[in-house]
C-alpha cells in the first residue's frame, strides 16, 4: 500500500480480526502481523561486495509492505480463494486506498551447490 495514507478504519480492523480468528480456528493462519512505516526502517544494501546501511524514511518509497501472514492451505485454489476474500475486506472497509495483496509460496530452497 502507499505509505502515509493514515490509519485503516476501525471497521477494517474488526473485520480482519474476525477473518484471522476464523482462519486460525481452521488451522490455516499460522502467524502474521502489521508493520510500521519506513520512518524508522534500516536497510542494509549489498552492492559490489560492499555492505552499506541506509536509514529510513525513504523518499523514493511509494509503496510499502503493511503487514504479513503465514498461512497453510491444502490446495492452491484454497489459498487463492482466501486471498481474494482478504482483499475484499479492504475493498469493502477502506475503498479509498489502493492495497496490493500478494500471495507467495514459502521456499524450501534454493538447493545447495552441488546437489
């Protein structure tokens, strides 16, 4: 989402609490949480073998990760359906804000060299 758009409406927090509680009860929601903005963020950039520290806020940041969740599904179809339901909560309770809700699989790799 865009940084600096303000605090989400109370109704969205309540809807997300209900959604997450239901997912946790089903054993789907494993862990998650919200993230603060970049004003206190610290990045370490590796470039050409050198490490440098870059403290926030970051003027070039237009969109930031606002939160994360680790979920476990039996099928990709189940994951996609629930991701759409989660995105729909934002559309219903905070329609004036653009939110990108991304679904990604947790990697078990990469394979070790020589494997």
